[in-house]
C-alpha cells in the first residue's frame, strides 16, 4: 500500500511538468497556424496536467502537516 505522501513519482512529476510546458507553448503556435479553434484542446490538456501537479503538491503538504519530520 502507498504511504500517501505523493500522487506522482519523481519521474512522473518531471514528465508532467515537461508536458505542461510543451503543451502550453504549443497552444499559441497552433492558434496562429490553424484557422479553427482546435488550439483550445491544448489549453484543456494543459489545465488537466496542471490540476494533477497541484493535487500532487497538496497531497505532499497534507502529509507534511500530519508528520512534520517527513521530508522528500
């Protein structure tokens, strides 16, 4: 069973951040190149990835509040 301190492993967290940055940078480029509004999908994906990263931070803070001696 998991210890409940993190949702993502360190490698998954790095990949989530890389994906967030890439999709966030890709959306404006896609908006300039394509005539339709399909770039909004990239914004939605970036928002979902950001929500996962924020939830991971919140779970770490909650675990640290319960057990202050626990560090990364």
